């Protein structure tokens, strides 16, 4: 059965393991729990405001979600994009749903900025060492707080964690 196969795969999945830490309040970059997903601040803060949305259900593809759930997840993605735009005022947002390393539906949302000399390239072409720039702690906290403030308005069902 597909559900049993998903459950077995979930037991070995890095994203399912992250979700367990989020649910146990053991994840420092947690932003909010949404009805169909968890929202975290990503680790590539060269793109200040980069977030990742993790689907709560372990599925490999969007089409494997029940239809209503898939649409609700997309509504959450749209609200998160809007929140990031309001907080960071980027030139453009990049949405990516890849899953080559972790085949569990998750969306990367990257703000792209005008002063990025590689702004016409996909984010992944930038060397990992440059991408994975941490923010100063005060800025990290201010950014998370601002995103939460916007999310409360855009998605009242968001539970701030
Ligand atoms: Zn998983």
C-alpha cells in the first residue's frame, strides 16, 4: 500500500526527522507550524530571508497528496512568499521544489536581490560556502519575528512556535 510504503520511507527520511525535532520544539530556526506544513528559516542566508516549507505528510510528489491538502499547502506557500516579500523587499522570489537529496515534498523560497552579481543564475550555482552564510544573531531573531508578524495577518491559522 502506498501509505505503508510512505510510512516506511518516512522512518529513514531526513525531513521527517526534522519535523520530529520541530514538533518537539527542538529546532532553533523554526518560524511557524501551518496546517499542512512547517516553516523554517533556511541555512543559506546569503539570500537573507530564505525559508523552507516542509510538508507535514511524507510524500515524494505534490500529486501524491490528497487534492485538497495539496491546494492548502500551495496556499501556505503563497502566504509565505508574500510574507518574505513584505519583510525583505526582494527584486524577485525563487520557488523551488526539488527533493533530489530528500524525496519528501518541501519548497525552498529564496528572495533574490538586485546587488547579487549572480542574480540571473539559479541559487544552486553559487558555491555552498557562500550560500550558507549565517546571519548575525540579532538580525536572525529580528527576521524571524518580522516573518511571524506578517504570517499572523496572512495566515491566521499559523501557529507561532
Ligand atoms: Zn519524510
